[in-house]
C-alpha cells in the first residue's frame, strides 16, 4: 500500500488527536470529507491504521512502577520462542515485549503497583515460564520522551502549499 502526502497528513492529525472530527481532519489536510473518509477507511482496511486507543495514566490506576526486564532464553528454536511469546500474552502486566538482537533475547516492559507487586509477578508468573536462563530488571525512574511517529514534518497539508500565480 502506497502512502502519499495526503495520507501522511491524515495520519499526523489522527496521531495528534484520534478523536478529531472528519470535518476537522479534512480542513487540516486540504481534502473534502468524502475523499478524506475514503482514505481513512482504506488505511484502516489495509492495516496502516491499526486501531484507535486512549492513553491512560498508569499511576491513576495504581500502577506506579514500570520495569524493563531483559530476558535470555536457554534455547532459540522456533517452538521455545513461540511458547515464550504465548506465555507473555497471558500476563496482563506485560505491556510490550520485543525479541531483540544483542546480549539478551527479549526486552519486556511491565507495569506493576510497587516492588512487592513486581516480586509477586516474578514468582507467580514470569519465572514459571519454561526456558528462561537469565533475566535482569531495571525500574524506570522517569520517562524522558514519548513520541508519536515522525509524520508531521513531511506531512505538511498539500492545501497550504500554493503555486505562484502566472501574471499576463
């Protein structure tokens, strides 16, 4: 699927405010509502837009700590990787998990209420997953940056670009 400058402009608006009205999106990207709607629907259908969500402050729900866990597995065969990923999906506190290159096999971001809650999670859930050889945990002290995809710079709405008028 090819994403053009109008699509990028639409994505930039939605990334900034997923609740923006179709009229607002259309006005900001320089398209009428019908082509704008058709582009949004196409991007939803082809998976460019994967969904709409709400950002929630974890602390407001009692999840005051975030932990990055680095995990090394004993084996790297397809079955072990599959089973490990499947087990992580069953743990609600696991927010993100990445299979990575380097010294560790996985980086896992976990939300917990406090250090005791993390200890419980390790004992009851994470360390019961077969195949873990080694893990290292790092508590996040402060988030320094969280950014959406860099669409805005190269997604300037085409309607704002004017061609010079030829004078006779």
